[in-house]
């Protein structure tokens, strides 16, 4: 659930990004504001897709074999690493 | 070293160091500002991992005390790259492999707490048949949440040209020659067919990316707003999405005139075998370490030179022939051949800043021997290049010359002359020998059995 909330928050922050008018230049390459904006959107979508895929997998595993604890433990191991967002 | 004496123009953009040549050896200076990043590259194990996988060029740390000063943190001596090539000389699959290598390096860098601060196609070179990153200073410590600074550059240097080559025309790789920082995304978006908008990865990375650049192009001024934050999972997702976009580009090579050349010659089987044997024997006389095979087609004779131990640069004008050559190098894990696209009547010039940032072909090396097989009639008759110009240019490139003369009586030349007036009075064996003798000493002249053609071994005067 924690991850879902984080993803939602990230998506909202990306929506906010679209209202940005400028980005700070911090390296010798000019990254381009427009490139940052689209990059943030794609990254958010990709993160959301990974999270959705993880929960879908858990859900389908649960309905397939709700009493198989071994499978559940294995899933725990596969859980995506927490975001470094917060 | 502060005055950049001997510094190569190619590295002028990076404030963290530069490449210079001293006594014929290539070095890279690292400035003190890069120290923390360099130490992380070494201490995190990323350097060892990438160099052992042959994805990053290895280096030695050196003590050049005569050039070191307060502005020097380290001077490193990178592994030698026999021939520097540029993305507009690569075939489709070579550019694709270079793109995938860049993304895989970025994924490894993220895993080690670092990131690529640039994603220039010019930072990749082909060493022993594989794409390797040559810029050790491309890595920096990744600050959590920061976007990938090189995302735009990756799309311009790799994704846009690959998609254009795959979806429109493979010759659009030449846009890289006129656009030093990669293909502008608005141009790529305009040139691509509308159907590419139906593929999510192309819709986002090319079309929406171009639209976003346009939308924010007028932004500026003093107002500074914080950058978007991108989680590590989001960053990996972004790289993975780019990887899918690149991996999905394909080029189905057409059956071109040149790619079919070996099946479409006027040689008998015996003449083909004899020609190979004579070329091999002539190469044995020269004993070259570096060979340039001009008009190499898919590289049959390049392989004869490589089998004799030479490093071979195998040039051809036909993208499909170069592609076939590259695919064979990759499939057979051949380490001695580099297959490049080159139009001999318009070879790669010096481009970029002062026309010196990317070197013309003749400044990037000096062959010990040139192979010019079944080539002279294409230059002299199809392209009207005077024989003297051909001899002079070969001589300027350097080294011995193994050249095949194809007379007018040969059916291929007869075909060329069938639809045009014969204005080539000097195109005969006597004048060929006379003109080339002004630059070379003819050591051997051997007629190829069951053919009209002859092979010459010439040494430069």
C-alpha cells in the first residue's frame, strides 16, 4: 500500500512538473527543460507500471493458490526496492 | 597541465579534464574537480566490472611530472584504440549495439550509485569488434532524485537516428554528419511516419519529447524552479523503456547491388580462388600490421588480411554490405576487422569546431597497406576520377598498395561504358602503370587466370 501511495504522489508531482517554466542547469550538458519534463513523466509511468505489475502478480498468485505460503515468501523477496524518493 | 598544449579538440567540452597527445601517446588529464567521482568509479567496483566486461576502456595511472601541476589530479593512459570511427560511419547494427552498450553501462552505473553525465555516440568506439565507452570521465556520482542529464543527448545521438534508419531510410544516418550533437528531435519527429506515434516508446521518447522541447523552448529568464525528482525505480524504468525502444528497431537489409556482388561477378570459381591466393601472397610480401580495405564490400579480402594477423578497417559505400560485414564480425567474434561506411568519392571530412572536432578519415591513421580490389573502374569510369587523382590520394593515405586493374575488355567495364561515350582514353593498362609509377614502384604484376584482370603490388616512392 505504501508503494501505491508513493506512486500516486510521484504521479501528482509529475503533473505539477508540467507547469514548470524552467529547470536549473547543473552540468556541462544542457539537458533542456522540455527533456526533463518528458523524462519525469516517462519515469513516473515506468515506475507505476512496475508497481502495478508487482501487485497484479501478487494478486493473481493469491487467487491461484491462496494457501501456498512458500509462493508468498518468494514474492516477498521479489518486492521492488523502496523508492529513494522520500 | 593548464595550457592544454597538445590537447585534442574532441574533448574541449568537458571541464573535468581533456585528452592530449605527448610523444605520440594518448593521455587523459583529470582535473581536481573530478576527484570524488573518479574515486567512486574506482572504489565502487564499477570500473573493474565495466573493464572486465570490455564495456569501458581500461587505463593506467601515470606520473608525467613534467606536465602535472596544481590543475592536475591524475593523468591516465587509456588503452590504445587502433582506429577511431564516428557514428555516421557505422552501419545500422553497429549504431544499435553502441546504443545498447550505453544503456547497459548506465544501468550498471546506477547500480553503483553513479550515472553517465553524457551519452554521446562519439564516446563509444569499436575495440576488437565490440562497442566500448572510451570516456572515463563520463561517470559522476548520482544524486538521489536527479533526472538523467544525458537523456536528451541519448535520444539525439542514438534513438532518433536508429528509428529514422529503421522506419524511413537507412541513409538518414548521414544526418549525424551534419548535426554534431545528434539528430534534432523535432526533425526526427517530422520525418517519421505517423504510424510511429502508435508505438508508446516512440510516442514518448521522440514525438512527445520533441513537443515538450518546443513547448518549453521559450522558457528562460531568471526564474529557477526545482528540477523534477526521479526515483531510482523510475530511472531504471526510463532506461529500460529506452532499451526496449532501441531493441525494437530493426533494419531488413535489401538485396543491393553490392551485397550480392560476390554472387554477381564475372569471375569463375578458379579465378576467385586464384585472386584470393595472389592477394594473400602479396600481403605476405608486405607484412602489414594495419590494412585499409577500400571498397571492401562484405569483407572477403579483409578477412584474408585479418587471417594474416593485420588489423583491418574495411570500408564500403553500401550500407547493406557494411551491415553484412558487421554482422559476420559479430557472429564469428572476429576481433581484427572494423567495418565502416565510407563513400570514397566524398570521404568523411573534418567536422565540428574549427573542422577539427571530428577528424577527416586520412588524419585518423596511416595504413601499412591499402587493398583496392575491383575498385579502380568504379572510381575512374563511374565517377570520372582521373587515375592520377586516385594514385595521388592512395599515396597520401600511405602504405603499400595491392590494386586490381580491370580493363575495358572486362564485361563489368563494358557494361559501364554501354550507356555513355568512352571519354577515358587514359584508362588502359599501360597508362595505369605509367601514372601509378609516379607515386609507387611496381613490385609485382600478376594476371588473374580465367579473367581479364590483373593484380599489382606497389610500394610507395
